[in-house]
C-alpha cells in the first residue's frame, strides 16, 4: 500500500487514457490512532471524488456504481475507522460522528487538497451535509445517496437513545477486549449473507451482499469453513450528531453555492417529511441543488447502479467536466456563516489543531532522541 497517490500533473491524451484505465491502487493514510485504508479507482492525475460509505458498510458499497461513472475523474473510496480494513479505535474509546468529520479533513491534509468533491451514502451523507455547511468554500461537489440531513429526536427519545447507546457500547467494548483472546462466533458464508440481508432491513439485495461482506469478515481459525464479522462492533453504538430543525435549517442556509445532488431511493423512507424544510431551503438558496428519485431501496446505488449513474453522470459533467481540475462556484468564506455554525466549526478546527500540534511535538521530540 502507499500513503499518497502520484501528484497531479500534465501529460498528453495517451497518458490520460492510461490513467483512466489503470488498475485500482490501494492506499493507506496514517491517522493518530492507526490508519485509514482506501482504494483509488481510475485517473490519478487530478483530484478525485472522495467516496464515503454508510453505517457498518465499507468501500465495497460502491463496487457496482464505479465502473459506470465518468472516466476523466478518479474516485478515492475509503473505509471509515472501525469499518472494512481500516484501524479500529483503541480499547475504551467510543466512536463519534465528529471523528468521521475529521477524517475528511485529514485526508485533505494528506493529499494537499484545498477543495474536496464528495460522494456519500446514508450515515456519510449526514456527515457530508455537516461538512458542506461548515466548509462550503472547500466543497466543490456533493452527491448524497438517500439522506439529506442529520437525524432529529424529541428530548425524551434522545435521553433513551443516549442511555441505550452507552450501555450497548460498554457491552461491545468488553467484547472487543475479549476478541483478542477469544474468537467471535463463526458462521457459514451463506448464513452471513442472510444476516446482512436481514440486518439491512432487506435494503441490500441478497445477490449484492458479497460486495459488503468481502471487507467485513475474516475466516475462522477454529472452523476453516466459517467466518466471523471483523468490523468493530462498537461502531453500532457510535455517537450520532443530532440537530434540531432550527439548527439544521441554519446549516442548510450556509450551503448556498455548492453543487449538491441528492438521490432518494423510491422504496426508502430515510428522506421523508422531516427533510422538507432543509430541502426547501437548499432549493431556494442554492441554484446548484438537485433532488432526484430512483427506483430502489436505501442501498439504491448498489442495487440499481445504472439508475443512479444516469443521475450522477450529467451532474459530474456539469460541475467537474474534463480538464477542469480546481473550481468553485464562488469564493464566499467564513464571513457568510451564521454565528451558531461558526462556533461549531471553530470547535472542530481547534480540536484538530491541538491534535496536529501534539503530532508535530511528538515527531520533534523523537528527532532529538
């Protein structure tokens, strides 16, 4: 694996065609707790689309869609922490929504990107809604699959959610510690397909489960014909970033000039009447916002890749056509952000700056040993 791709540069048409057709490149990006792994598909001469998967999935979620996308742009798909082949957080550390947001910033820092193009499903679509609201001037394209905002919960429901999440995390953290000494329960591959199919509320069609399972399971050492789930079970109880309708509305108002395409699965209820206000604001304030419906479930991009590609491809060609390597609709910056969004953005950046200073200080100390 490599931690970085080749640098973007010039070249003739033949060189570009070679880049378009080359084999995917596995990448590994170092993080303070370990690493995030990914796979870079297609052209590596220009900044790619960064693709982020949904809750408990991995980069395999894009397997059927990627071959159908425009060839002039590459796509860097990553496994989020605790998912796929990426590092798990240390024992005793819970997963949090903001951690995933910081992963986007760390990937951008690793490759030296001033802007980012994002394609996201489910949990990551919520993540990218927040990211684009905090960094509209650094987001030049966003495709969201079957979610358009963060989740709302009434106060009583939020209390129950927090209690259940904490208790569930404690159980999974103990299992995580024990897994180092004792292998988790093992199942046949057919059984795991059924578990994933039913666990996704039948959103992942049975014949497509293997795309997700490939990076989510390991072969049992006790029973060579069986497998166990290798993803981090603590991710089931990650701490979501909840918003109220007024806060979500303020976030939406900051995404004024970001090309933003939302695709809803026709059989899914993840985009419902609770999303209407945010969608209305995006339509009113952002001339580059699109909402489409495609036949399919919550995993519509996996089960109906052709239908989804028919929406995404013209959107990409409009907003990141060939030979247009860096571009944004305008140069509005932080001054345009509402105060409540500025405060949250500063809190995230302060956290990242502290971590970055610690990394540099540790590196400096090591140099003098």
